[in-house]
């Protein structure tokens, strides 16, 4: 690692608080996460970027890609400054075993989770305003004997958040999920009135607070084909979904549905809608990713800190090739900056 004693750049003239400090996690070191961090470092950003990664992995990958990369040891006591081009500040987390781009190794599963734990701890103690996460591979973490269903659930447990909500967003479309990483056969049993109400409340609250939408309109999908078709194709809409939505409407929320999922994403149905709430992962996300794959963003709502992420996986076949596309990571960083600025504005606004 080079230039360990240098500062990142001159302090931003707008003042230290105008520079958000973001933790960028590398994800699985065998995937494209290191490539994405290196690609992010190519250009001057608007934040202080702190890579949570193994510096040796980043430097080796940069050499493999033929990219210049300057790493600076992160010092939280140093004045905040926008990170210049071809530079990352780094908070080192060493890998357990040597990394080969494109080849997963369960021996590094603990390293991957240590990246997340380091970033989350920094967000909780105020060192970072937000974390932007690179892609991990759930399968290799589980093969290491660690139960792991995804960032959303893991971060919520770490932060003590009772109801995390996965929201993916792209231009003109936001999709949140009632259930996340479950086998399809487990989905109906997971959709209870309590869970649906809690998820909808978190979504409504965070659309107002984080996205600045004063009175959000949320379209809610049914679970069954044709939203159950009056009970002929399933009774979840009659017994759970509709009564829950009615209670929330009485509380003042503007909710549409339950809607048949096969028409809920048509332009007419989406007109005036701020977010769609889908019942399960593959009900809503294929549409979202078709609309914006490569530029969409994953946001975890319901956490006590800001977390955004890429909308894709580790792309092992692209690791170390120079062909990884950085658009989703860039969009995730931009949204993290925006949400951090809104949070700072809320903190600085005197309460009545």
C-alpha cells in the first residue's frame, strides 16, 4: 500500500460537514467488487470515499487491470475532504487466504462479513454517513457454514432493526418487497397481516423522510394471479392483504390495491405511483431490473443508518477482465450522498 502518510486532498471549502464520508465495501474479493472500487477511484467524486477492503487485493487487482490506484490509510481524525481521482482511503480488513479473481473460496467468507461489520459499526458510531456495498455471494458464505440470506437481513440483525425493507430503485420506478430471500413455497406463510402492515409503514415513513415525498402513493401487488380473483385463485387477498390495506388507508395512507401483479407495472397503473410494494422477490424485481439493470440501486429501509448497494451479483466471469460495468455502484454512491445530505439537513433543523 502506498502513500500511507498522505492526506486525501485539501479540505472542501464548503466546510467539513459538506463532505459526506462513505464506507464502500468490496464484497467478495473474488468477484467484481474490487474492480468496481478501482473503477470508482478513476474519477473525482463528491464524497470522502473510504474503501473497506484488503489493500493487497485492491492493489493486485489494479495491477491486473492496468489501472493506477493510490491507497491512503483512513484516519477518522483527519479533516474530511473529497477524495481525488485514482485514490481511495482505506480501512484494511485482511483476507484469510490468497484471492484468485473469479474463483470463490469459502475460507474468505468471514472476511466478507467482517467488511460489512466494519462498515456497519462505523455507520452506527457516526464515523460514516452511509455505506455502499459491493456484491457478495450468498452460496459461498453458506458453504462456509455461516447462515446468510443477504445483506438486508444480516445488517438488520446487526443493527437491531426489527423490520428491514428491501427497496430497489431506477429511473421512474421504485419496488419494495414484503418478503425477500425466501423459497417460493415459504412465501404465503410469511405474508401475515402484521408483517404486511409493518413493511408498509416502514416504506411509507422512509419515502417521506429519506426521499422527501410528503404524501406517497404506494401500489400494492396481490400475492396470487389476478390478485386472487375473488378467492377463486387464493384467499390471501381477501383474508390478509385487503383488510390490512384498508386499516392503513383509514390511518391516512394512499394505497392502491391489491393489484394483479401482471398489470401493476403497466404505464397506466404506475401513473402517479411513488413505489410498488411486491409480495415476493421475483414478483417485483424482474420488472425493476428489466427497466434499469446496470443503473438500479438497492436501498435497505428501516435501518438506523443509510445503506445502498449495487443491483447485481459478483459476476465472477468478469472479475479482473476490465469489463465490469460500474453504473450501478455510481448510482448507489450518488443516492447515498443525497440521503446523507437530507439526514444532515434534518439534524441541523431545530425541532419545533
